[in-house]
């Protein structure tokens, strides 16, 4: 018998509109599923049931009445928001950010706050305020980060679709670890207001789902600029959901596998996934071309300078600095050592590197790389509280491609096209020109038709 969590988010939305199920019944179904993957920091069952009961049967979004969850980096009025930090363990904001408001306006119902590492910095999710987020494909292994809780929640069937955020791979990393579709939109596609906490322009909200169409539907919910946004992408001609169902025509696709950030041996399973994806794209009629790495290794130090300053901006409340994690303190110290002029020069240099990469990739409609350098690693394998510098270096070796598209502002997606013999998911990553999110989704949907990853479910589903 088909359970509600077997259906896609869009199918659940149809069921709500047709009266086959109520939003309350969907919320009750998902609340009844145990979180054994460290997906949530805070669950809000009473608030979710109250909001579901107040919804009309129909709404403007195809996801009206569908349950979801909000990442614990996003302020939510009246709901505890820890930012993954013990220093904020009892913080309850009095406002919601634009992402949260967009989700509520679409008639979606949040079941709580998904797990994230401290201030969203590491690429693993092992905070002091919640258990580690693990992939349901092997619960001894990481769900990735920083949207690890969102990835674990969707992959384990605790919500059908979830929002995440991505400043260096934080949506695509969990997507690869958890066997999901993870979309990082173009810079300016989704409002970062009202806090605008990233003056560099690396981070954006995005979506995690089991299917391209579900991810695109939530993308439609979140997309759109607001008055006051410092950057914005032009409005698309149609919805991202429509784009995901449209086939893209013949494309020129660049590919490279040499790591961008650091010299590291790429796991054979990741190489196989990349090669197989290249073959699939060729079989679909696309031209696949090998290209050099578009960002020089000199860009890495500039990115790290900006990343350290952004971490330093995430200050703990006065008197609670001792509750910060060693990695956060180490990065913050690096960031505070950067002067204002040095920071400004670093931003300018990063934008020049980005411009050079965009010029090099301009002849191509998309770019293919692996998502990660290995399948999901064991919980604790990257974390090193005794040596934060080695912790940061291990993260870099695990994620040597993802941050490139945060630097350029290009949209990027991780797709679960490959599984190892042990049953671990391995993602491949596609990126497109800035503001060509719709084309990227069309290509992703075309690959999904070949791979049919929706039919795969993890143990305990």
C-alpha cells in the first residue's frame, strides 16, 4: 500500500487540492515518522497542526498544504533558532526572514527547524545543539552540510521537500551524501533579506528534493527579489516547474574533473559517476567538451579570506563566546585579523577571478564536474576539534568543486545519478550561465528521465 511519504511533494499537493487528504492529515503523517537521522534541531508539532488547520483547501502554489521544514540558520518568529550553535541555544527571534515568509505565503507547513552546523560553516552537520545529521543510506555516515538536516529529512521521508542554503556547497553536498536533487540558484535569484548577512554574495537559499520537479516547485516558492535586495536575477519567462518539464535541445557542455581547490585523489566511484554522466549527456545528443579548470588555484586563498571574515561576522552573544566550537573560533580569529581594506581588496579580487571564469565558460551552456571527491564519509571523519586547521583542510579535500559556482554566482545542481556497490549515493554536479536556472533545470529533468532515481529509497523508508 502506498503511504503518503511515497508520493512526491507535487503529488501530495494535488491530493490536497482534490480533497483526497487534508493538510492536517499530511502533517500528522509526517510527525508520526521518527527522526533517526538527526534531521531536526527543533520540532514544532502544535504550531504545524495549527497552521495546517487554518489553511483553505486550495492555494496559489502547487505545494499548498504540503509539509516542509526550515533550516535552523533562517530566523523564524516565535520559534527557537540556534544557528547550529550552543551560544544561541535559547534564542527565539521576533521576526522571520524572507525565505520563511515565502514558504508560509505559499501555504506550506513547517514541521520545525532542520539541523545545521555552527553558523552553517562546516560541510558536515555535527553541532552541539543536536545529534549529527546522517545519511539514511548508511547511518554511520554524514549527511553533509551545512544543510545536512534538510537533506537527511527529505532522504528519510520526514518531509517531502525542504529549503536549504548554500555559500560554498551547503545544498549540493548534502544532496550528494543523501541521494537527492539539490539546487543552488543564481546569485540574486532568492532574497537574502531582511538581514542580508553575506556582503560577499556567496550564499543563497535553495532547495532539496527527491525529484527535479519537486525541487523546481519549491524554487518557484522561494524565487523573486524584494525591494532593497542588493542583487537580483531577471524574472524568468515561465515557472521553474515548467522549465524542469521542458527538454533543453542540443547543448554544448564543458566538463573537467581536476579539483579546483586543492590537489586530492578523487574516489573511483566519483570518477565513474562523472564519466557515466558524460556518456548519458552524449547519448542525449549534447556535445561534451573537456576544458581546463576555469578558476586558478590563487583564487582559493581569496575565497578563504572572505569565508573567514563571514565567519567572524557571526558573533556569539556577549559572554557566550566560550560556547563556540573550535573551528568557529579559529576561523573567526583569521577573519578578525583581516583589515577592512584587505577585505575589500579580497572581494574585488574574487570578482575578477569570477569574471575570468565566466568568460572562459561563456561558450558552453553547462559545466559538468563531480559533486564531491568521495562518497559520504563516516561521522567525525572530517571534524577535528584539536586541530581546526586540519578540519578545514579535510573539508576542502572533500569538496574541491562546489564553492567555484558560489564564487561565479552561477546556478548549480547536484543530481543522484550513481550508487556504489555498498548502496551509497554519489552525485554529479551541473552548472549553467548566471540567470539560466531554467535551462539548468531542463537539463536536470532530462537526466532524471534516464536515471529514475525516484524509485530508490533508503533502508527504513
